[in-house]
C-alpha cells in the first residue's frame, strides 16, 4: 500500500512539472509572436543587408524585412 502511494505521488509530481514547463513555453511564445522587430541601420548593414530609409525596412542579409528604427 505504501509503495502505491509513493508511486502515485511521483506520477502526480511528474505530471505537474511537465504542465509547468509547457505553460511557461506557451507564455513565452505568446509574448514574442506579436512583438515587432526593429534594427538600427548599422545592425542591418552588419547583418549583410542595406537599410532602405524610404520604406524604413532592412533589405537583404540577416535582418531582411525587419523594420529599421
């Protein structure tokens, strides 16, 4: 009987821990999805792109399509 209680407690702890990690990952993903990405003209250039200041966007390179601030 004692083994059954210990086993039940271990399974419950593992399940709650797994839910905690899943909830944290979901919260982090939700906060980063709606965020706009801005780079400076120099960051755009260092990433291999060219800052188009008429459209305020980085064209080409690592930051392609990101807004330039």
